[in-house]
C-alpha cells in the first residue's frame, strides 16, 4: 500500500464521522468526553480516539458552518484535559483551539481563556493570539464591558503585552502551516502520530520507519523511533534501536541511555538483560551532579525497584532493591520520578519490615527535599512551549 493510500484509508472513518456530525448534531454525543475505567482501573476517555479523528477531518476540510461543532469539540477537549491530563500541552488540544480561533468570533474569548487557564502548561503554550483573532482592540473592549467573574483577570492578561493585529495574523498564518488543510502537506512522522492516535499501530510503524529512512541516525532520530515503536508495542525493535543509541552516546549520556534500555527490557520481560543494563547505568552515573541531571539518580533507582518484583528469585530481587537504594541515597531530589513509591512496592513484595522502615526514612528525606525545592509558580504567561512546527500529535518537526 502506498503512503497516499494509507493516508486516505486512515481518514475514511473520520471523514464519515464528520459528514454525520454535519448532518445531525444529535450524534455529537459520540465525540463527547466519556470517562470509563480501563482494564487496570485507570480512568480513560472512551471517545478520545473518535474525537481525534473528527478533529483531523475538520482540519483537512475547514468550513464556516462548522463553528458550533468546533466549539463543542474544544469544550470536550477542555473537559478531557481537566479530568485526565492536567499537565503538558497535547497538540490536538491546540488544534481544537486554533480551528475555533480561525473564525474570529469575539464571544469565543471566554472559551479560549478557560482553555488557557487549565494548567501551568496551557498557560504557557495556549498562546494569547488564540484569544485575539477577532481583533486586539475589539477583544479588549468586549472584555472591559463584560461582567463575567473572570473579567479583571482576563483584561489584565490581554493588556499586559502590546500585541497588534499584525502580530496575531502572522502567528495565525504560521499555525496554518503547522496544521495544514492538505493531508499530503503533513510529513511522515506526523502521520505516524496520527495513525497511533487513530488506533492503527501497524500503519503508525510504517509511517515512522519510512520517515526514519530519510533521516540521519542521530540521537534525536533514534530517540524518536525507539520511543514511538515502544509506545505502539514493538518492543523488540525498540530495544534494537536503543542499543544503537547506547553505542552512539557521549560518556555523560550513557547512564541515561542504559536506563532507558533497561526499562524496555523490563517491559519485554527480559530480567537478565534489564539487570545487566541497570548495573551498567548505575556504574555510568556522572561523578558530578549538574543542575539538569538530578532526576537521573531517581530514574535509575526507580527502574531497579520496578525490576525487583520481576526477579526469578529472592536473591536477585534483593540485589535489585539494594542497587536502587544505593543509587537513590547517592542522589539528590529523591522525591522525583516516583522512585520512593516504587521502593515501597518492591519492599512490600519482598515482605521485609526492615526494608519498609528504611523506605519510610527515605520518604521523610524526599518530602523534606520536595518542600525545599517547590517555589511559587509564575503567573499566567505566554511562552511558546509548543513551538513552531508543532504537529497535531504533539511533536515538533524537529523532534
């Protein structure tokens, strides 16, 4: 099957869904946020995949009459984010906002503000320009006349920086290039993410490997390929790619690369391989603790603790726990990356009260470190964390 045929096949169902949604608003409920527990008891949104497909179809067939549907979709994205995401900025969330903003209706400023205020990450990445597409002066005047509870906060925010209509139009033009109306204008990496979002891991893999064939085998390319293959369940291939990344790693990167390899091997139920990689990761930890590396000790320790319950015998499990404890005590910021929680689980698995007591002591140290580290977050800002070149799957074109 050709790339073009693969794209068209993936869009068949979303296009049919969009056609139904345009004809019958009663079917919009099929795309509404709908929480339900998965097999492991974690809450999921049963309609997220269908809504993602609908968003793609709307991106590739923009029409003025779709504004009510677009507002509905953005509201569902807001609810999904509030209930299940809470941090980072998914690109399909940004796409939903962009498609509404393109209609330049001043009344939508409140919907955009609700989206922007959801979290620290949306405050940074959901750009002011999305609120200002009807015209900077027009939006400011409308908000100033409003009696809405959020009036003062929103007015203060949109008057803080001297945005002009030209600024907004330039930004909007850039976003239209990032989220084009032609499916063929999206690169293969973006289509790999689209296929994953639509629930087709095999197509996702095909797009990804076709994209990688045209890229140099840099650390960034290898990370992208490994991460995506693993997320789609192709663990053996992901492990092979990560071994390639290990071979290319600079000395100060080796510990992190081996820790990632160990994680993949653990997920593939390869205890001997994961244990060997973890011992190497621990041995390769940097002798200095740079400010950008504090979480590395926690990552290696956490992986040791996660591996312990999978050990074939008690001796191997205790060895994994002991290495994790040694690494965690040697590091800083012990509250990071869930290392202490993993230590509790491992100690409970071993049924050792002495180990549990030591983990409780580590918990107290970690809590004290976290209390010291946490500072007040900045006020709502407007920084392009999503970046130019953002795809609808949450990755920039330079990933």
